[in-house]
């Protein structure tokens, strides 16, 4: 064996390092500035998709307290974002959670952190594709004036085939590299934000004109203590955390950014704050316009819960309702494509450090893109979606709930890893006390508590859609089952190639990389 630094080690995709060259993994440097990374971050979060797919579910849990739960959900996310920023400034790496948790807690915990990140992305990719299918046929139905076309989404065969086509298109764009991704995102995110602004302004205008059947504004909506129980609060918070999830892609592209140590962390913060503003205005406008009733356009109507904009588009936007459907479709398409960035680069890092087979470290020399890892992510996501669609008609609801478990798990783990990784310098300055101790510790503990509470509650089939397997809630089966599967896969990988798990390829010292001969 020989000890070498990452830049000296010959690995698949390894090339010269430089701000305008390539990273050790073969990714092109200097391709993204602050605005581009913020746009990709917003795209991955997908505000139009999140609002339509979670407002109904969240109202079912916590009633009118949407603003409160969004703000409370933002707090741990913001604290965790500060932890990511500190870790990225010290050790920018496309592996993010996997790399940093490994350096802090060792290879076994780090591998499971990476698995949690991958699982969350696989789940959301399938969910994004599902919503995209719904709004694609709704859009076609509105465009042609044939409302029956929208019902095609209920045909499982048509639904699954359409989903596979969308995923294949997203994979193709992602494989062409981060520059193509950047161009696509400017167009799709710009349109999405324009229509969301139009929807919000129009809703407030109709409310002011007395043409709404919702509720009068109340500051009580901002009071989290008005939520009836801790279980309801935890469920709502889990959904709120899901609503902010995705900003960490800003750190995933740090190796491809200009001045990635600084720019990526700043972009994550800007994206998270911008999303909070969008959610507060959008949720308040929606509750005031539609109310929380269980009939008509009410947000508690089970017929509307999966996609609330399907019932609100025409009442709010009138003849321009088709634009809202197109905006959600655009949001899903944009996020479907940009979300592939994160699992592909995590798989790339895991392959690079030999935590997975080395073929995951392959990078296209033409596009500087991890093509193998991207295609693999697409295949697994498509298979997961097809399986879950066959198992449960309520797959969208259940996967969103399970996704909250995954997010809390790997975000919380990363935040706690920040505290341990910087333990030697925690009290060397006031700044370090705040950014390396207090913020990550509070954020990490908060998310772990939500993870545990949600796991306990989701055992009951009544949690989520009511679907079950052998008497156990499907949300629990999906969430905890995926983590258990991760342990099994990790043990198989360790048996085949133990180098990473013995600390030979990635250590706590960022300058120490040992590759077996």
C-alpha cells in the first residue's frame, strides 16, 4: 500500500485539479456561480410541487397553523444549513453527508449517512415523477378541452409508462453535465416562480374582492402551541422539513462551483430563506381563499389532498388556470432533473472512496458527468415508483411521509457530525461556539427527535394513507425498512471490499487518503 493525497491518487475519473480544470473525481470546476447554484437549490426544493403535494397533508395534521409549522420547520433546517456551510468550508466534497459523517464518526456510520441521503433522493424522485404524470395529463386535458384525459393518470399501466419516460428524459439531461442542467433550470425555475407569484397575487386579489370562501387572516396561525398534540406537531414538522429539503444540493456541487468553499454554503442559505418567503405567502393565500373544510375546494377534502392546485387552479386563476398546472409540471420536471445531481454525485464519491464498487466513480470525459451513477439512480427510482404504485394507490402520500424520516435521519446525522468533527476548536472563538456547536447541536437533536417520534407514530397504519403490510403502517415499512436494507447492503459491500470500512480510503484527516495497491 502507498499513502497519497487525493489529488495524487489515480482513480476512475481523476484528473488535474484547478479552479477552471477538474476535481480529483473528474467533475468540471468553475461552472456555477452564486445565482446558478441558488436556482438549482430552489429547483430541487420545487416550491410549486411542494405546495400542491403537501398543503393538504399538512392541514390534515395541524389545521390552520401552516405558517407556524413552516417557520418551525425552517429553524432546524437553517441550523443544519449552518453546519453544512462549516463542513463545506473545511472540506468541500460532492459526497457531503457520506464524506463528512465518515470523517467524524467512522466508515460504518458514514456509509449509513450516505445511504439515508440516497434513499431520500430515490423516494423523492419517484414522487416527483408521480406528480409530474398527474399534472401532465391534467395539462393535456385542459389544453384540449377534454377533461377525461386527466383520468389517464389513474390507469396504472399508462401512469407507470409515462413516469418511466419522464425519468429517462431527466436522466438524459443530467448525464450531459452540470452546464446543461444550469441552462434547463434557468428556464424552468424562472417560469415556475413567475406563475407562483401570479397565483398568490390573484388569490389575495379575489380575497380582497370578497370572492373567496376561506378564512379571515389570523395571527394565531403563527402560534405552534395551538397545535393540538405533540404527535400532530411532529407529523406536521416532518412534512414541513420535507418542504424545505433539497437545499443541500448546493453543497453537492461545490466541486463544480466557482470558489465552492464559500459560494455553495452561501447559496444554500439564500435558497432556504427564499423558499420560506414563498411558502408563507403561498400558504396564507391558499388558506384564506380555500379554507380548511372537507368539501369543495377545502384543504381537508381528501379528494384534493394529494394535489391541491388541481381544485384551486380555476377558482383562483380563471382562464389562466392552465398555467398553474404547467407551473407544477415545470416544477416537477425541473426538480426531477436537478435532484439527480445529488444521488449521482454521492454515488460518485462513494465509488471514489471505494465504499461502493469503483464503477460508480466513472465520469464522462466529454461531459464531466457521473453517467453510470446517474443512470443507476434513474433505474432504481423508476423501479421503486413502479413497485410502490402497484402496492398502494396512495403511494404519493406514503412516500412523502417516509421521505420525512429519511431527511431527518441524514440531516440530523450530518449536523451532529459537524459538532464532533470540529470538537477540538469548538471553544476557540465565539463564532465557533455559535456555528460549530450551538447551531448544529440544536438542529441535529431537533431532527433526531422528529425522526424518532415519526417512526413511533408511523407504526400505526392510521398514520399516512392507512395502507399497511401485515398490520404495520406502510410509512413505517418504507422508511425504517429502507434503513434496515441499508445495513444489509453495507455488510455485503464490506465483505466484498473491506478497504473503506478499515479506514484505508477515507479518514478524518482530509489530507489522508490511502488507496490499496
